[in-house]
C-alpha cells in the first residue's frame, strides 16, 4: 500500500452523487455567450436572432439602445453617409486621475473614438448633415470633443445650406472635463443660432436617455423635436428634483409621452417609422 497516496472520502456519503452531477454538467451542451438578451422593460429573455435591425423587443416593443453605425444603417440611403472628423481624439485637460484609462476602455467597448459620430448623408435622396450620439461611450457624456464635433457639423450645415438632424442620447456634461465640458453647451448653441439665422432646418430626435447639459442646450433647440417612445428626457434626475423641491412628482413625468402631453416635444415616432417621417419633413422643407 502506498501510504502517501491521497485518498478522498465523503462524510455524508454523497460523493458518488456529486461525481455523477459533475459528469452530467460536463456532458450538457453549453449556451454560447451573447445568444440571449434581457429586455429591461418587460423583463423577458429574448433569443438575440429575434431582434431585427431596428432593435426592438419582440414582446413589448421596447426600443433598445443603438450604436451610430446601426442608426445610420436604418436612417440613411445605403452607402451615402460620409463621416466627419473621425480623427479627433479626447485629451485630459483637467488632469483628472484615471481619465485616460476610462477613455481607452470606452473606445474599445464602443468601437468609436468619442461619444458622437457626425457626417453627411442622404435620406430618401435629400441631403442632410447628421450627428449621432452613442450611449455606449461613457453614457454619451458631452466633453470637449463631442462639443467640437457637433459644432463643426452645424457649421458645415450652415455653410452648405443643409438641414441638420441630431440624434441625442446622453447622461449630460462630462464631469472629468469640468468647466470645459459645460462650455460646449454655449458653443453648440451659438452655432445653432447662426444656422437658424440662415433660415435652415434643424431636427432633433431624442432617444433614451437624453438628460443633463445636452437637454439644457442643443437637444431642445430643434425647429422640430421628435422622440422615440418612452425615452427618458430631462435635466436632473427624479430623486434629485424631489429632494430639492420636497414634493412627490408624477409617475413617468420625464418620459416622452409626458413631455408630448405638456408641449415639450412635437411628436413621438416609433423607430420603424422614423426614416419615413424624416423624409416627409425634409421634403416639406426642401427648397
């Protein structure tokens, strides 16, 4: 007998059962990652292939968040979109600790350099300048690069007398850039004022969520303000407001439906109908 050989035994007598369970789990087919997703609205588990290019929940119709690439695909004429300023990269003007690493991770996660993609494209043959924000990049927060890219897009639209569409989604100004991020509110708004003085069309499409400094500036300055269903739209969060005014707020008061009822937006348009809606608006305002 080998006195130094390891011998295992179970005090409860269930070792054989546990070995059998382990063998069974090893033989069970594994489910690949990313095959299923959960809808945060109806809480149902959805087979990913059931979700179409519009990224809607097949059970409740909830609108999942989209990347700029996905948005361009369902909005612009095929092959018509040309991106602006893709080479602009953010810096760390306030020397905020760890900010460079956060930016790097956001770029890897989203596949883009900053929280907005801008460019020129066609919608049903009508030329338009677009800016599309991305919630996957630091929750679409607005820093110096976002403000600069949006401003340049507005100025391009003004120079070439083109309509402008901005798809907004944002958690607000980017705190890591301090006052510099807040300055972007005035910077973009000033460019939009010049676009307006030129008599040109500006459409905003509010998507979930649109909050903070983006709501307090260019999101609500559109000549026509559209929104996707149930999008969260507001400046401060509900708990912050309730804590400030010490009053109970109505349920859903920051959702698109409430905003429409109280005149803050012009129309709620489901994502599947949005391209056609924009084409009609562009046609009506074309010279």
